[in-house]
């Protein structure tokens, strides 16, 4: 008899669904919080030159000292803090969970939040505790503190700003949480460039605090580079779990080069922040649409018949994220990444048509007059 997966795999793995990335070819792609802007031609040319002269036949430097030095300057890392690199933030979360996954160890976070916290806890065998946010998506500090006292988590993950809600939690509340935590606290600042708020300065005050960032939202998502910062004593131990060649040679040389053009990256982030405010205002003017304040590069909004609206957008060639079935607090919620002005106008036009179609009598008869929108020119 053939060996079946269910005979060997852990039940909690069998119960999971694989992380799904929808096809997006030919779409106006506003579903993954990517920076919509390409690098300037002169920077692209330098990246091409570097790639052509990089020794691809050799393994990358596992310590990446030049890149780390550049990142310390770029982020303004406090002098006494250490730095560790990952293949995106996902790998850093996984390294932390693997290192902390002793019998009975708990990973605690709030919900709704970044789905990888729960998935990685499951993969690594950690117990998981998700404390619901308040209906307005603010932090329920008393509930979180009670859960911390009850579960004594080995690690607490907090996204700041939060994904998918986009809001920044109260800083004083987070400091209270850090002070009450019996284990590590990891602040995920993936959207720092758009929030312009950080707990990086608190690293010098708390020996059990780590701050995580990524270059993905700055326009370098394809490089897959995450950064974990904090006390060297913790990072020295976590380095033992990191795979030795986890950051490719191309990622190292390209990231080091592009970070020298911080003016370009910061200008793009500023453009996205301005466009975020314009798009939020436009969304808020649509009847039946509730848009939530955001300090990230995306907007969460609520609309009746969200699934129908989402499908209507797809039929018109606009891809956003349907969150309506992911958590009870996200009922009828959709999330749109802030794109270029042209992409955002295409989204708004498609949204108007989808909202109209979702409530029209013809919908009940299976008809749709939605016309696909041509994708933006590259």
C-alpha cells in the first residue's frame, strides 16, 4: 500500500491551507502592498552592471558586513544594537519561532494582523494566542495584558502599523506591553517608511525588545530582504538557527547599492503617502464605503456585498485583497494597495462600476455590464 501524507504529517499541518498568491498577469495589481514605482533608469543601469560583474558561481558572504553597515546607517540603528538579515521578514519570524519553540511555548499577537504570525506558530509547533482588537481596530490593552499574564508567551509579535488594518497602535500602550512581557517582544515595522513612527529608539531601554523591518515596501520586494535589530546577545543566539546562505549574493550587492540612493527611496515613499491621502479622501466620498485611517501604503475599507465588489473589480482587471471572510472584525472589508495616480484612478473607476453592479437588479439574473479595464502601460 502506498504511503500517504496523512500517515506521517502532523495533524495541524494537514489542517492548513497553503498560502495562496492569486495570478495577476495583465491586472492592475493592488493586492500585495508593493511599491508601484520602478527604480530610475540610472539606478536600474547600475543594478544591471552589478549583476553582470557579480560572481554568481560563488556562495554569498554569510555575514554580509558591507550590507549590514549600509543598513545601520540607512535605518539609524542605535550604536549598541545588533543586526541580523533574513530572506524577507517571513524567514526572520520563522527563525524566532524555531528558536523559541520549547514544549508549551506560546506565540501571542493581536487579531486581525499579519497572517504569517499564526501560520509560522503552527508550522513550528508553538501554541498560538490571538487577542482580538477593538471594533475600531485599536489595541485592547487590558485584554492583551490579561492574555500575557494568563499565557506567559515566549514571544509577542506586534505589527506597527498593523496589517491589514493600517493603523498605528498607541505608543504608550505598546511600552506598557513591553514592560509587562515575560519573554521577547518583536515590533514588526514593515511599513515604517509610510508611518514615520518607530520603536527603534526603545531598543536601548529594553533588553527583550527586537524591531523588524523589510526593504519590500520600499520598492525592493523582489530582493527578499528582512532585517531584525536588537540586543546582540539575542541575535548571536538566533544566528545559530539562520541558514548560512539565506541572503543571495545578488540581493546583497543590489541592496547595498540601491540604499546609497536613499533620496530615491524616500521620495517614492513620500509620493505614496500623498497619494494615500488623496485615495482615502476619494474612497470616503463614495456612498456606502467606509474607509479606515491608515499609516501604511494601503487602505482598508468596508462595503456591502464585499465579495461581489471584489469579483467585479477582478472582472475589470483590477486586483485588490478580499478580507471579508478572514476574521469576524473584517466582515465586508477589502484592502487596496496605494498605487500610482493612474492605477488609483483605474481602481476608483472600476470600484464605481462594481458598486453599481453589486446592487443592480440585473445581478440577480447573472448578468453583468462590467467592461474590463486595460492594464496600465509598463
